[in-house]
C-alpha cells in the first residue's frame, strides 16, 4: 500500500493523498525525509490552475525525474525537484515557467480524500492570496 500524505490548508481544510512510491521511489523518499513541511501556498504564475509551495529540503538537481509529466491532472501533486517546488493542480495546469516552455515534473501523489473541498480551497488562492499549508505523513 502506498504511503499517505495529509495536507492541511489554513486552519480547517484537510485532504489526503496517495504517494506514488512505486512510480517515483527516489523522489518519494525525498518527500518523506522532508516531512513535516510548513509552507506558504501561493497561486502559480505561468502554469495555469494550480497553487504551489517552495521547499528547500525538496530541492535536488541531481536526482533523475521519475513518473514524469508535463500536464498536471486535476487533484495531482507535482514535484519539480530542480526548484524544490510542489504544485497542487485544481484544474488545467502544466509545467511552465519563465525559463522554459518544455518543462516537466514528477507526478508524486494524487489527492483522493477530501478532493472537491481541497480543489476549491486551492482555487481560491488565485483571488484571495497566500495561505498556510502543512504536509505530514498519515
């Protein structure tokens, strides 16, 4: 059974995600070693309908990308280790930044508990701004 990630946004929104350890064993290990993570969730600039956090402990330019994707499925959690960026997609999104159009990330986990409420909370960052977020193992 894959490991589980608890995501707390603000003071009252909780979701859980299945971490894709079989598909991304090295990057999942990087995530587990970094937990718990307390960060500021912000809306992305170039990637579409997603919010992100930056986590120094997840920055790794040496580990090969696993479970690679350039399109972020709704409800996915994507790690771009070259930046230490974790993105949470609530709609149509993809790996883009001001440096490259052909970027990719690791589809690290998928939210599967509390999904609809979580997506609405993430989407609100576009209008309401930054929120606190905490990631921890279940």
